[in-house]
C-alpha cells in the first residue's frame, strides 16, 4: 500500500491548503474538496471491487489515499514536536476514521474530515 501511495503521489498533482488566522482553509478542486457522501460512495465502491487492498478497490480510493499521505507529510513537517500525526493508526485506519466522521457530518468535505482527524489525534498526544 505504501509503495502504491508513494507512486501515486509522484504521478498526481495535489491541491494544497493552508489555514488563515481564523483557521479557515482554502480547498481547491481535488479529493479534499469532495463531499463526504462522494467519499463514502468511493469507499462503498472500493469494497464492492474487492476491498481497499484489492487493485480494483485501491483504484477507486487512490485520490483519497494520496490526499491523506500528502496531508500527513505536510502536518508532520509543520507541527512542532510531531513525528507522525497518524502514528497511532494502521494501514487503512485514517480512511475508516474519516468515513465514520463523514457519516456524522454529511454536509462537510473529505478534507474537513482529514483535518478533524488530525486535530483529534493531536489532542490525544
């Protein structure tokens, strides 16, 4: 999975976001701007295509994987004292956690879910 994600990171452009003083982010047109229902549909389709570990399933969620990995890298570099914001999680756990968050926040975006997960984990440290 990490090799697939690394290759995808190199091949696909990503939209970066930065918060202003009020904590608001600019989200471009990419996975981060995808609605929670769109992300949940992608996860359901991935499961139907053999699961997140299967080639068919991974192809569906690949943009979301690369977004999470890019966010993780940026967060780790920018947050003082943070080595790996998602260290407590394994393999697909960030996607599952964001999927659950999206279920409770259907009007929000995938990017909002990634930020919410990072905030939650940073408070747990």
